[in-house]
C-alpha cells in the first residue's frame, strides 16, 4: 500500500472502507491476468489451456502471457488482446431491446471495444469508430482493418463535430479518458501521474464530452458510459449529472453473483457495474448503461438525387470482382486513384459521415492505381469479404510468416503463380506479395511491420486451431 498515493488511499477508503481498500491495494500489487477475445468472424478456435471469461462469449483467460508480437494469428486479426472487464460491454448490448442500426464508439483507440462492438452487431449495422487524438487514430484504423469486417467507418473528430448529426445514432459508447486508477497494476507510471486534481479535471472533461455528443444520440437511444477508474467523481457522480442535466435514466445490466461485480457504492441507487481487482479476475472498470429520455431533433434522411451520384472509380470492374458478394456493395473513390467499397444499404449513412468528420477508413479499401496498374490494398487481404479464389494463396512456414511480418524479402517457390498472391499462415491471411518471378516484393505495410527481434519466442500459434486449418 505504501506505493500508492496517500490521497488515493483516503479517497478509496471513503468509498469502499478500510478493509476493502486494503484488499484492493494487495490485488494491485499482484500480477494481472492475461485475456484475449477471439475473432469468431474469422473462425478463430480455442488456444490450449484457456478459461472462458464468463461475461463475454468470445473472451478467454490465458494461463500465461505469450509473445503476441511474433504470433502471425495476432497480426491476421484472429484475436484481440483485451482486458477482461472491458468485455462486459457484451452484457450491456444484450439488454438493448432493438438491434442498433448505427453505433458510435466515441473514444475508440486502440480498438478493443470497437472490435467487440463489431462482433456483436449484426450485418447491416454501421459502426463508427472515432478517435479525436490524431496520433492514436491510425492504430485504431489498423486494428479495425485486421478485424476484417466491412461495415466500419474510422473517424478522427472531436465529439462536438457529431452534434450536427441530430439523433443519428442509436448507441453512443463512450469509454471516456480518465485518471487511470485501473491501470495502476499494469502501468506503474500511472501511479506517479495520479493526483486528486487530475480526478476532478477528468470528471469535468468527461461531462463535456457527453454534453458535446448528446445531440447526436436519438431519444430512446443508449449511452454506454465506461471508465477504467475507481473513484466516484468520474463514475457515479457523472452518471447522476448526465441523468439530471441531460435527460437520461440508468438501466440495469444483469450480472451473476459469482462474477464478483459490484454495483453503486455511493448509496444513490444507480444501476451501474463496478469491477474491482480484488473481487473479479480483471482490472478496474466501471460501466453504466443509460437510456436517453430527452427529446432529440429528428434525424433527416436525405435521399441522394440521381444527378448527385458519383461515377464509378477507375478500376471498379476488376476490383469489384475481388469481393465475394459484389452486388451488395457500392464502389467509390475515397481519393484520386483509389477504389473502396461500402455496403449498398449503408452508403448514404457513410456519405453523411464523410461530410461531417474526417474519415480515415470507410468500408473496405480495395485498390490503388499505380500508373495504369491496379494494386490490391493490404486491408482487402484481411477482410472477411475477400472472395475465395480472387488471388492465389501461398502458405508460409512459421519462420517465413514472421519474416513476412517484418517486411523482409525472401524467395517464393517456383510453382507460385506470378502476380499478386496472398501470404497466409495455416489458413490465416497476412497480406500480399507481388510475385515477379525472379523475385517477390513483400507488400506488407511498412508502418505495421514487426520492428523488434527475438531469437526465441513462444506464442499462441503453436496450439491455436482455426476453421481453415
């Protein structure tokens, strides 16, 4: 307990009591559990020795922490390394009476909850993953591309920029920036950065974030508010203010007693969920599900006039054939010399978003033009919509797969066809080669490549099973 700030301990004692605070402090001194969430969209199977995360159907605890960096399945998007309590979002989703059509994950980087939302939502629902901090939203786009679902838009906008989309979203998920008390066990630097003043500053900023985005949530829509912190100022107190000042009500999220999840500890009677490391096999996490009761201006659905429709970009005929269901998609040019695809039923929603916020990715990036040559985009190789047989597939060994992910060059077998081929490891697609015959150009994105090196490593790929293998 001596490593924790004295003011933090006093704050926690006033909330939980002395005995619970001591138990919490002891838990924060222990090793955190390791958990992943499997990507069922890609048919990821069970790693050996794992245990289920009880509140998430695809969540798994691992017996030890492997070297994720050198695991080809990690880079292929077959699982996401995520703290177990954060997966409780699944239980909030199951409470919603109607399936959401449009969901905004407001503070989404690096993408853990966004990949979970995309797994939960049915086909035909649109997920908007937003990150206002520019240096963080590129990793968000990378992780969403690896997850492989087409019905995703990644934006870089401040919450207030969505306000003009009045009543547009059925769900706003806000994992708001917080003082990070739940990170004490994983990041000792967070302990030194913590202060009572930072708690108050974070609480005020969190309320401003919700106020700014509130007009974009329709009446009767859902706010999923979460933090990775313990104090009441950023949690129950903010929930009470949202209800009173903005117009909302909390909705209970059922829990099983064996999970160890606690509720409101302030005596206010709010329906909230608290994860405390000494009671649950997780880090610190707080979640509240709220339903908006305040009226919102109706979302105006504008039909695109025939004269406004964009012409098909150059290369559409070829690129569209790379999709397994091309008739369900509209092809467009996000920039000159590029081809992308968005689901036809969501095209108008995507167009409105592109006029509202900076969109880094919308749908599936398919190809770029290099001179007159159409070059497939890396994201296409990872997409679940890539048509079987669109490109030849070359299976790599374990060592070759890691070399490919380092963007190293190495020769392919003489029987590999010339042209663009998909690099795969045990059925998991990793990206493209351009096989020129005399040599093969590794097209793995330079900004995604593995930079660290290890002579020996252990990872999940030795025992994970997939539907392809």
